[in-house]
């Protein structure tokens, strides 16, 4: 079979070294020479000082110490109390929703509709984690009574997962709520029993500040430890967080370049710490000949809608669209062109992101074999951008410019790849970089289905049939992750119940008297949670 | 409370750079100038050529490719078949037991009694993992049916864990079986569905070869993919394994220095991979005044037995023994001196390890405030060594030579630390480096118990009451790990059922037709395993 499972990453990244560009890029201090924090409206380009300053390295060190103290107190509270804290935080976000959405819209231009949905998702996420905390299964509690084995007697041994301690979270540009201050990393770390210090993304500092206030108010209402959640501003503060001796793990959502820089830094520490970087990817979407035969227009239009959603600013945006040659495929492309031409330009998150997008598109259009299929209308204002759909032949993917084609361009651009033969398609797919998602459009009795799924599971963290990858739900079974370069840790997810596992470490208790054991592993199971007892799961 | 939870690592390690010494140290080629592999008897010092050569870098690359092919085939086999493979491997080790134990005894001097027990543990471990594979819980299978949520409709989503691909395993010096070719890393990686390439430890190449033969025979009997298990010899080959593009994760048991070097290398790759280093530690054992009052002689003798077990060549050897001042404590020390003086010297695993041990003891004895309490008789031959018990006052631990006292010395040496006040003891303990284990001797209604357990869970991966840390059982609840510097990944264990989690990554399947789903997450649960369905665990 051409699709070699366990595909490695054929085009490798060179290790990243400190990069002055990256340090400069996200700063919002517009030539003022001081580290004041500005809130910038991407529609107008107007930058308003917020009356706060970027966090100094000394402040970060103090915040790290306070975070450790907060974590220590937090770890003594009950799971029920912790669930209540998360619910109070959800309620506070809902209560402040109007102000938060207005600020986020001013800073991101994402629109009230999208931001209302994102806030709903964000408070749902806190409530979901409250239910996961109450369930208690995340503790992986297990009890092995003393016993004889073929290797000799074993003492009484019990195990549960315990919080790592202070966690640093880097807010993402593209989700001012769901992947920022009140986002999944924060919620899952708090749910795991860790304190949190968020590095606010410079694209939405005011939104971040309002969210911190809402979460702090909720924490105070339930008498949470002071400094359970803190927030820093500025790139230097972010780097200091990764270096800080009291920080025990990092959650990051952003670009490969910034993520790899921080990952390297976290691993080079005297005491290395886990760094969970969700770095985005080029997501493949494959349409089989039979799917094209059955649903050409529908798929063509819908895949463009997925590409242009939110100005293409999704790490799960489908970037490579594999369309069969021939008439059915032509019909897919025709519907896609039509949808793209009818699309409106959009406001990107910042002028810096728009500049990166423009540069990425320009590089793509300069690449031999790339032809423009359609453009949306252009955007207006300093962050305005139009969407672009281009086409290449399958062989171009293995040509000299392969790395340009298989590198994420953050924004509403996608490449239609026309293929003729199944074997050649499978070869090309198995040469792709691993990604967050892999989407297949196939008919239900399509014999391409199993082959493509088998390839997809090797290449990606989530395989989608007859859907689009841009939706990422919060649930038990969601995996939002994937092999490098999609993330820096293929073992873990940044979304869903299992994202809590990133902030927990096991501890075993050997022959510890019942009175001295944590609740979860006392003999009579006072928490009433699922446990593995003498090897058997007991619900 | 003086014992600050989430204690950080106050004395930090400097990042390790490539180290010519380390490269030279473990080589067994005794000045021959060629990379022939020698089997050295530590009792006589006689080195016998095995008629094989160290593995070249080119060979490693080829083996990596073949391992990827084997992993691909392996992943298609059923869980039941996989369990049968593990059982066949257990049986083959038992069948070849006499020859393997004889070879191991010649190469390690550990004695037939200990090695017979270690083989029993090793084959038990394969059978244990067979039961864990059949149980299927390790897949973390979950099914979320399509539903409506407050954040909108969610599609059908299902999740399971899948094998990472080829795993590199570094055999340990001190367990020629249980932590080497047929050890826990190998067994857990195979159980997870991964292929394995082991780097044989130079202290027991012949044992390694015999074990490879036994495991290969078993694999062949059940028609396993060729090259499912491979073995390399030599330091350069080991480093190449960590670099190899087809290797997806590394399991390592050994020294901090070698482990950190390889960890850094694994993280600096173009595609970083998980590196699970179990690096040993200085394990604290605390005797409360009441325990000393009740069981002075018993504890004094037993703790020395734990220190001298296997010539002290255990990563869980208790290295710091906290004994109260006063008469009861004196009685503990007196019993310990007696036991130590009555101990026989022992043969260490190699002359190189004995040299390191001698150097470590010499550095300790040179340290101000260190007094010798007792010595065993001395060992004979090139690898012979005597055991040593020394004493310091509590304050010495926070003095200028703290790092010497809190650095692992691999071998039968331990430091008795006399303490007077509980608060000072707790302060000193909370300043210790994190470790694999933390042991407390306390009476059942001793009010020191909870305080010390709370401290222990922050400092170590396993907390032991009224026992000794050198026993590490294979079970569901065993955690063999701990915060850095005990390991390079506090989230995972190298022993027990959960060690399989190291070699697995999640994959989600969205809206995939039942016929195309992996068995574990098909609607009607054909494997009959425990799954989380719509958020509820169903056993």
C-alpha cells in the first residue's frame, strides 16, 4: 500500500534559534519607546493605550512565587469545591458577556455573531470541566490490595493523578476567548487543580483584562486562593514565564515559529518542563471520485466556506483540497470558484497577521505550477484581506517547491490539488507533514474509505468523514492535536476532557494507612468515583 | 507549614552538553582499537570477545526503516494476537531461563538467587502486560454520539489511543533482565503495539543477545512481523537511535548525565520525540521519634539491608536516612552500624561502576561534617566494593556542600541525618531534590504521618509507609517515576500497567461509518472492553 502508516516528517524543520523578528512581531507598542500596552482596532488601525504596562521580568518572578502559593492552597480544596469554582467562572463570563464581546469585537473584528458563539463555547467549556471534575475519572484512581504474585508478594499500592503546580498559558490570536485567558488551557489547568498565569495575546489585551476581572470576581466569590489566576502582558514576560522556576508546564496555541522557540527554551531549562504547543497545520481534505460524482456542488461550496470561515484564521482550516480530475472534479472546482468569487473580504486579527498572510499568499503565487482559481472581494482597512483559491497538479506537491505548498499560511487561502490516479494520490498524501486533521469525502460503500482513513490516522489527530475540520467541539472524545509539526506533544490534546491529563502527574501510595490516604483512594471510596480495584474497573 | 508542597528543585542542574567522558565510559572495547563487543566478568575482570561488532550508524538507519515496516504490520494485528505474542515471549524467557541466568550471572555478578527472581519478574511482566492488553482499558476508548449542546450540535466523535511507532529502549546496567532487552520498556512498548529497538547495555551484551534470541523465537512462533524487536550494541549506535527519523519515542534507564544528554538530543531533533528517562535519585527515608521509640532495632537493621541490597545498585536505594536525635535515634543508629559492620562486600556490575562508586564515596568522605558510622567488609576483585554508612547533622544538608550530599552515588552508601526539631526537619526535607520515592516510618496514630505524606507526594512519585523503597512491583497502581531530576517526564511511569501510555497517542474519528471504525470504538463494542460512552464509563 502506498500510504505508509507511521509516516515520518519527510521535510524536516531546522531547530529554531532565538529570533529577533519573532520578538518584535507581536508587540503592540507602536513606536512609543515604552512598554505601554495598546489595544488596537484592526478595522481602523487605531491603537488606544490601556493605561497598563507590559509585565517586567521581576514581576513575573514574584507572580510565579505567588502562583506556587496559590497552587498549594488550591490542592487542599475538594473536587466539589473545584467544580463550583469552574461553574462560578462560567457564570461570571456569561454575566460580563456583553462587555467582553464588545471589547473582543473592537480588538479582533471577528464580529458579534462569532464572538457570541465563542463566549457560549467558553462558558460551556468551564461547565463541562466542572462535570469532568465531579466525575473524578480523570484522577485515574486505582487500588491494588496486598497480594501474592508469581514474582512474590506485593504490598498495598494505590495511585492517583495529582496537579503539577503553576501552569503558564499563552493566549492565541484567533480565539480571544476560547483559546485565550478564559480558554481551554486555563479551564483544564484549573480543573486539574493547578494555578494559572496567562500571557495575554497582544491582539486583544483589553478583552484579556476584562476576562481576568470576571474570572477573579468568580474566584473571590467562592473564596478561592488569591493569585490562582494571574495575567502578564508582553513578549518578554511570556518568555520569562517559560523560564520561571515555579512554572511547571506550559500551554501554547500559536505559530510553529514562536511555539518551537518556546518549546526549545522549556526543554533547555535546568529543570525541563512539559511544553504543549498547538502549532497549527496544513490540513488535507480528500474528495474521492465517487463523492465528487455524488455531491460535487455541495462539497465545492462547503469546503470554500470552511476555508473562509473567520477569515481563514483557524488552525484546522483545510489547506490542501484533493479533487479528482475529470468532469466530476471539474464540477467541484467550479462550485468552489463560484463560492470563492461570491465571498466577501474580511478583517484579519491584526495588521501584522494580515501582512504575514499577504506575504504567504505572494510566495504561493510566485511558485511554479500554481494557478489562481478564484478570489473573494478584497478587504478594507489596515487588516483587511481577500481570500484566494489556487490550483496545482498533484506532481507539484513533490516538486522543488513542496515546502511552500505544505507550510501553513494563516488566513483564507487554500490549494486545490487535482489528482488522476489513486496510487499517486496515496503516495502524495503519505508524504505530507502530519497535521491536526485529515478529512475525507467518500460515499458510504466507497472502497477508498478504509484506505484513506488508515492513512489519515497516521497523519493526523482527527479523521473526519464527510464533514469539515474547522469545527472543534468540547467533549470527551475530541482530540485536538497530532504528530509534530502540528503539536509539540502528540500524546496530548488541547481540547476536551483529556486535555486535563497534561497538567497531572501520578503518585503511588504504598502501605499508607486509610486515614492518611487521599479521598480518591481510601478503601470505601468516599468520593464515589470510578476506580480500578485489583485490576478491575468499577464504575 | 514548613513543608511547602510543589517544592521546586532548589539546586538546579546546568544543561548538559555533549560529554566526551560519557561517550568513553561505558565502552567495553578494551583498547583493541576496533569496535568489537566484549563480555566482561566483573568478578575476574576477564573480557571475552562475543564475535560481534558494535552496530554502525548505517546499520541503525536500516534498522529504523525495518522497524517502521514491522510497526506498520504489527498495528494491523488484533489485541488478542498481541496478548498471545507477549505470553509466548514470557514462555521463551522461562524456557531459556537457565542459560540466561548463567550468562547474566557471569556478566553482572548479581548472583543466581537474585537473577532467578529477576527472570521470574521479567516473564511475569510480559504476562501481566498480556492481561492489560486483553483488558483493553489502555485504549481509553470513548464514544460520543451526535448530540446538541449549549455550544451547538456536535457530530459523532470517537477516540482511542494508537501506537506511536518504533520505540528505542536503552537497557540499564543494574537489571540485566527486568530493565534491559526483555524489560519493562520493551514489554510495555510491544504491549502498546509499537516495534522496539533495544540498545544493549555494555555490562551484559551476552545476556542481551540470549534474551533477543528467546524473544525472536517466540515472535517467530506466532508469526510476528520480522524485525519487531531488534538490538544494537555500542554507544554511537545508541546515540544514532535517538537521532533516527523513524524512531518515535525513547525509553531510558540510567544515570542523570547520560539521560540528560540523550534527552537534550531528542528534544533538539528537527522532529522532537518523547524521551522517558528514569534517572535515579537520592531517596529519603524518615523515621519519626515515635517510630524510633517503637521499632529502633528493626528499622535500623532493615534500612541497611535496603541500602546494601544488590550492592546498592538500585535507583530506589534509600540514600538519606533521617533519624531523630536522642536515645531512640541512637538505638536506630546502633542497629544500623551493627548491620552494616556485619555486611559482606559485594561485586558491583562493572569495574567502571565500581570506580564511579569509589569516587562518589571519596567525595562524600571529604565533605566537611561527614563522619563514617560503619563499613561492611570490603569486596574483592576488580569490581568488588564495600558498603559505607556515614552520618551528618541536619544543618550540613543546607551547608555549602549540599549538592554533594543530595546527589545520587550509585552503590551501597547512605547518609544518616540526625535531626532534633520537627520544623527544621520539614524545612530540610522540602529543600531536597525530587526523587522516585519518599519513605516514612511512623506509628499508626503518629501525628507526623499526614504532614510527611503531604511532603512526600510533592517530592516523589511513590510514598511508602513503614516499608523500604527498593522493591518495585509490577501492577496497576505502581508509579515508578517522579519530578525532575528523578525522571525527564513526571507525567509517566516506567513500571506497571500505565507505562504503556508513554507509547500511545490519541486519534479521534468524526462521523466515521461503523464499518470503517477501529474495533475498539465500533457501536456494538465487539471487543467487549470498558469504554466511556456519552461521558459515562461503562465496564
